[in-house]
C-alpha cells in the first residue's frame, strides 16, 4: 500500500526481521517449557537485572532486535515460577502450550469482544455454553469470561444485588434501602469483603459464620445469623458457598445450602475458583453435587483449568438477570440490524467491560485439543498426589498434618517433642524460605489453628508423585538442620 512520506505507523520497517524476532522468542519459550522441570522452581531476580529496568522514559525508540534481546535475557528467565512442576504456592496454574498458541493467535487477531459478527463471538458463546453444560446448568444459563475469580465472584454478587430490586438498585443505588447482607463461612476467601466494598455495600455487609471441623459452613450458625439480621431490619441477600476453600479445599454442603436459600429466598453464589473444576473429572464430579442448584458460579480457568492468565468465568443460572444488571443503552452502540453489528453487544451487556479481549480462545483451543476428560483426569491426578503427600505427612513422626485435607491442598509443619508453637512457627517459616530460596519447590504458607504451616496447593498439570516425595524429604532435611542449629 502506498504511504505518504510524512505519515508514520507502528508496523515494522523490516517485516522479515520482525518475523525472525518473533520466531526466535517462540523457540526460546518452547525450549524453556520443554525442560522447565530441570530448572529451579523460582529464583530471585538478580540485582543487576532489577537495576537495568530503572530507566528514564524512552523518548526515542531502538531496534526491535535490541528490545527482543532484553526479553530473552532479562525478562523471560525470571518468571513467577508457577510454570514449574514443583510450584505449589497460593493457587496458581501452569499454563499450556495450546494456551500460549491461543494467546498468540488472539493477539494477532486483536479481536474486540463486546459482541459483533465475527468468529470470536461464536467461540466465546460456545465455550460458555460448554462450561454451563459441564457445570450442570440449563440452557437458559449464561455467563462471561472475565479476568479471574475475584471479578467472576464480584459479578455474581452484582447480579444478586440488582436482582433484589432491579429498577431501584440500578437507578438509585443502595441509598434508602435496608443494609444488604452476604453470608459465608469463616474460611471464605478474602475477595468477599473486597467485593462487598467494590459493589457499594461495604465490607461489614459480609457476615462470616462459623465453619465445622470439616471447614464447611455451619448451617445452624448461618440460619441464626440470617434470622438475627432480619430481626434487626437488615436485608439478607446472598450466601456464598465454597467449593474448594483456599486453606483446606473444603466443600460446603451444597444441597443443604440450596434448600436453605430456597426457603429463605436468598441468592446462592458458588465460589468455585478452583474447586468447581472438579466437575471436569468423571471420577470426582460427584463432589460438586448440588452446585448446579446455585444461582451463580464463579471459577478460574487459570488455576485448575491449567490455562494462561487471565481467565475466570462467571455463570448465571438465569442469564436474563445478568443482562438486566449490566445492559445499557447508548445511541452509538445501538445495532443497525445488519452489517458488523447486527445485534446488541451482548458480551458488553453481561458485565462491566465494553472493550474486551479474546480470552475465550485459549479455553476453546485447550478444550478441543485435550478434551474435557483429560483435563478432568489431571484434576483427579492432582488430588491423588496431594493425598499421597498427606498420607506421608501423617506417617512421619517429625511432621504434623492439619486436617481436613480432602482435596488438593495440604497444610503441615515440622514438629519436635517439647517445642512450643511459637518456636515451631519460626522454624517452619525458616524451612519454607530455605526451600523457596533453594529453588527446589515453591509451597506457600498460611495459619491453621493459630500455627504457621507450610501449604501445598496442587493445581499443576506437570507435577508428579515423586515431586511430592522430593518436597517432603526437603522439609524434613531442612527441619532437622534448623532444629540442630537451634539447640
Ligand atoms: C484464587 C481464588 C479466588 C480469587 O481468584 P483470582 O483469580 O485470584 O482473582 C477466590 N476464591 C478462591 C477460593 C480462590 O482460590
């Protein structure tokens, strides 16, 4: 195409050179993934690399060669580490080669996913429909891919909030209404308070009730809290059910919660950030029985769906309620009925974003390439690996398991006779940090029953049982060493 001399754009001057750069980086990434298990699970960012990023605003450009060299030498070698088979910190996924290819294709197409007549719209609709089917939802359900579990959960609450009094909440917000209340157990993830704040209800509207010894919400405590709030003139709105708590992987009694919510006319929202993915496994799907009775379900595909960040999903049993919460009208968005925008921008009408990327593609590609059964089989494999680790911890006299550990999360600590908890906290913190810094593995930590514990969460398609053994042996070895220097 002819260009006027004074007109500029951001395409390469040298297309062949740019293509070569892209191919080379793709090769670097493939090589690093192929033998990711041979490298440390994490390593600290070297100071000279950290310093190299602190630069003035780059007013003038440089060659793509030079920038790509920096990607290869200073950026790619120092990742979070969650691509490693021995990364079990927090709840992180590895990503896959097909996810990488899909993200590359999505970036190349740079589709705008508000709606529009394009292949990408069909793919997001279809992939959401598959997710609804897998989770046991009817065809009247709908949903949206969003950045992650937090956004997915927040959208669930927004739909619940607006469904309570649609016209009023949409137009006047919460002023003049009784204070809404959301309920969950004491072990609900911390997104809940943040979410209540984001949607204008305030953090105190999240009511945490007791959990039982299996970390499931205590139903009588819940019933009591709801009754007390009604008496006090508050407005109970929704219950957040946990399908996979962060600290132990516990799953609430979903049928009992669904019965309770039906009776009390409350919205039932499932936070299944990782646990909802059990529905992918033919072997473990039964653990999610009752989940499909919820009004909304949030889950992450970038955790136990093993995909690249960022992709979470929110599904709403009655998609009309989701549209009711988010649809807007504007002349510049009105569909003319034909052409590129034959209909309403239906993805924009299902959530807060207007401009949206093609994050659905990686799910579509991975589902097709592997099949849901294989993804589910790896979910079940992770549970077996965690149960192997838990069993070895139970049997080791120098280690203490924190029950319950029914799923893919195991919390434990190194112990010694006659040593108090405070000292053990210090020892276990030191053991954890030594293991992280050695690069052997990356577990994280939490507090259970007031104690500092090493926490292993396996949402990792690359991990193996022998990785569990390596970690356990390292904890004992470092533990013995820390104990020897302490005495
Ligand atoms: C990770 C997680 C979240 C938050 O999801 P993000 O994708 O990190 O925003 C919420 N609930 C649970 C149980 C989680 O594990």
